[in-house]
């Protein structure tokens, strides 16, 4: 049995994986078999059996833990001593945590704002050009690269000695007659936070571009033609026709990317680990919960994320329904 | 009269043409700048991953190696180093596969069953239950982590693949159910009802009618779940124990950045080994990926 729980070699790991899949197949087969057993299974019976595995997992893995975390956020380090609002007070008064909150706000605003603008501009510019497919792929590809991969790519650009950014910096300074060495980009607050945010923008712009490009292509041809005949130039067309027509898609993109920005963990973790004033809530949660063993504070940070994300999601849902009604 | 109108249109067209000509150099320039900014960083690291001279990597920019006189420097030595016994990225690569395959299969299958129940069965409280499942997408993974970890430790299965499979299944379920349900509702009602009139039970309908029609939807969600699980760092760090036994490539790479932050001869090939699989999946199945994205399948 130890192979299944703690496989060591690659082959053992694959055996364990195949066993898990087999076990799962058996469970599903049993569910289907039981459902099929009676001559006429009532509809609610089918629903019960089909929903049971999912609902059990959701209760165990999402609902119950959320309640426990909510409770923990009012308890101390190890979750045994009630401390009232102390964890929250600490987050909102301690300057280090205020910095974390400020950074999170920057992430949640700048990432959706800039990546949507870049995505939109690019979608409009390459629309109906000869290289459209290829051009879109270039922007789209970072979405497949993991955030860890993206972090490494950009950490290389920001490298003080051999990075492209440093080289450009030195070269521009030389143009103006100065001889300088590049700074330690990622150690310089507050610039470093913006450099990290740019990595996220780099990833999310492809998403914004794709969704908005599809929306742009959905604008009826005769409207575009009419606006052209009315003498609107490219810029006016963009402002008075394109933007209003794709407004619902823009809102969906902005809110979705805002959520991603709020939860961003991988980039901060990999590039600076939250040092040099770059931490955000998602990273601070990890640091407090898993490194400082401060369950209460970690729980309060997690609850805070939850509270911030709710209005964004609700707004998104309303907007999505509105746009679906329009279609 | 008609000739005059024609002329006007022609003049107007010419006007538009000049305007387009005026704006197009700027448009072209901006799009090229964006494309370059989005591509060159990756190219730079890729070039670096093939540079064999470690001294040169840490003292000169990657672009200098593109001069023809430096071409002899390129080779696979860095890849051999990171895959070799010292850094052993190969075994982390296996971990990534072992984590990802069930992490995609299991939630999708369970979600298909649940989506069928929500789409084609009648039972009291159906709508409320569906809204609850949908709303659970809001819960950030962070909120659930410590209680789950406590439970896993109690059961003695922490730091095993089982925990990762379980977590990726749980975290993927709400979105999977929501999205597959939306696709499933697009199946014509008559098709399902006709089959039932012919005496087919729900299991037959599910297996023989609904499943085949769901293949494109399953494909689009599968790519999302694949990318999400393969590229995950948070769940892996929290539950996998960051050891060669269970940690995926992302965790190992993140670790290497921390401990060997400027060893680009290691980080560059490492990053590309971790990237190759999702990028291939992405390139081959792009069509489905875009479809899933437009259906709102984006995990925050």
C-alpha cells in the first residue's frame, strides 16, 4: 500500500496515478450502475446519485473550510484563543500591512486597466490585417506560460547585469551623455511593485485581446460601413462606435482580470517573495499561514480577499446576464 | 444628379483612404512595439537557455550571442545539467504529469454527472442549489487551505499526490459544473425526450446522447483545467510539501529562483522545460481554448 501513498520512482508514481484513476472509474461505474438498477428511477433519485459525489466534495472542500477560516480569523495564532477583531485591526493599522493593502489595490486596479487597454488597442490595430492570426498569437501565448515561467522570463529582463531593461537604461543614459550602472530593479520600492504588475499585465493582455477582438468582430458590418459613410475617421469610429458596442465585453474582461490581479500570488512569490515592499494579500496570506504559523492572521487575510472579491463577481454576473439578454 | 452623388462618394472614399494612410504608420508602429514587448523577453530567455558558456551568460547580454562569431556557443549543455541528477527536473516533470492527469479527468467527469442532474432532472431546490454551486466560485482557494490541511494531516495523507488530486478536483468543480451545465442546456430538449419515450433510462441518455454531444465543451474546459493545474503554484506549495516526491515543476522552479536567483544557465532551460507541455497543448487546441474563454471559463 505504501507505493500508492508514497511512491518513490517514476514508475511507482505512474502506477499510483493509474490506480487512482481506476478507483475513480469504479466509483463512477457504481454510481451509474445503481442509477440504472430500478426499472424506472424517479428524476430526483437520478439527480441525488449524480450530484452526490460533487456536492460531498464541495461541502468538504469549500463550504466547511470557509466556515472554519471565518471563525479562525477571530482567533489567535493557533486557533485556540479568541482575540475578537485584533487580527483585522492589526492588518488595518500596522504600516507593513497597510503597504500590503496598498500594493493589492494597485494590482487590482492597474492590471485590469492596462491589460484591457493594451488588449483593446492591439485587437483594433491588427483587426483585418494580413498577419492578424500570427500577431494575435504573439500576445496570446503568455497565457499558456505559467506565472512562474513568466516570472523567470521577466526576472531575466530585469536582471541588473545582463537584463534587457538594464541595457536599455544604460544606453538611453549614454544618449544623454551620462555613464551609469543599472539599479537593482527588483529591490527598488516602489518601482519594483510596478515591474511585477507589468508581468501580470503581460499575461492578461492576451485574454483581454481575444475576448475584445471577438466582440469587435461581432459588430454588424453595416454599422461600420454606415459610420464610414458618415465620415467618421478611425479614431472617432473607435470612440463612438467600437467602444459603446463592446462595452459589456469590456466590463467582463475588466472584472475577470481584476479578480486575477487580486489573487496574484505566483509572480510575487517567485520574483521577490514579497520582500522589498512588494507583498500583496495573497502572498501575505501564504507567509503568515505557512511560514509564520499564524493561522489567525492568515485567516483574516483570506477573509479579506473573499470580501473584496464578492462585489467584483456580483458585478460581473449582472453584466454577463445583461449582455446575454442583449444577444 | 446621380453622377454628382457618385463623385461625392468617390471623393469621400479617397478622403477616408488618405486618413487611413495617415493613421496607419502610427497604428503599425504601436502594434509592432506591443508585439515586440510581448515576444522579445521570451526569445531572450530561450536564446540564453542554449548558451553554454556560463561566464558569458552572467556577464553579457543574450543579444550579443546572436552575432555569427558566437554561434558555436550554442548547445544543449544547460538542458542536460538541469535534467541531470543534481537538479533532476525530469522527476519533477513526471510529478507534474502525475498531478495533472487525474486533476483534469476527475473533476470533469464528476462535473458532467452533476451538470446532467442540473440540466435534465427535476428535483426540489434545484435552482437554489445551482446558484449555490455557482456562487462558490467566489471562494478564494486561500480561504479553504488551512482547514483542509489540518484535515489531511489528521488522515495522514498530507504531502501525497492524493491531496493534490482531491484539491484540484474540489477547486475545479464549481466552475466545471457551471460551464458544462451551460453547454448541456444547449442540447435540444426533443432529443433527450425522444430517447426517454423510446424507453432509455437516464444513464443511457447520459452515456449515449449527452456525452457524445458534449465532446467540444469537455475539450474546452479540459484545456482550462489542464493549464490551471499544470501551472499551479499555490496549491502545490501548500499541500505537496515541496519535495522531489510530490512537488511539480512550478514549485521546484520557484524554489530555484529563490536559492539560485541569478543562475540563468539553470533557470532558463528549467523555465522552458516547464513551459513546453502547456504551450504545445495550447497551440494544438487553441480553438477550444478560445471557445472556453468566451464561455466565461476564466478562473480568477
